[in-house]
C-alpha cells in the first residue's frame, strides 16, 4: 500500500525560512530518490492554503516515515507532516 505525506508549514514560520531551507530539502529528496528510497512524486500544490502545503507519494508507509525522519523541512521544524496510507488504483 502506498503512502501519501501531506506537509503544512507550521504556524508562525516565515516563508523566507522555508525558501532558505529548500536547497537542503531538494538535495535530500534527490538523494533519497536516487538511492531507491521509494519516493514516487512530490511537490507543492498550485494554490496552497495560506499556511502553504505540499504532498509526497511513497511506495510504502515505511519509506514515507524514513523520508520524513530526515527531511530538513521537518527536522528544522518548518513543516508538519501527516502520513496517510493510500490504497491507490493504478490505471495503465
């Protein structure tokens, strides 16, 4: 079963801190994906809520938990992750 991670920027976090952290986040997700970490897709929503939000899709909850545990957006206290197991139906 796949897992979706929804990120919301924590209340009171300045957007400039998010942008300063983004290069570390990008390097982290690129390395995670390159190492076969089960990351299928991720990115921000086009019209996020005022707090800012994004989503990642992973091959399993275990991979999602592993990703979140090391993501600079989370480890530096900028984003609150919510993990949801997803019974996706893939249409070829």
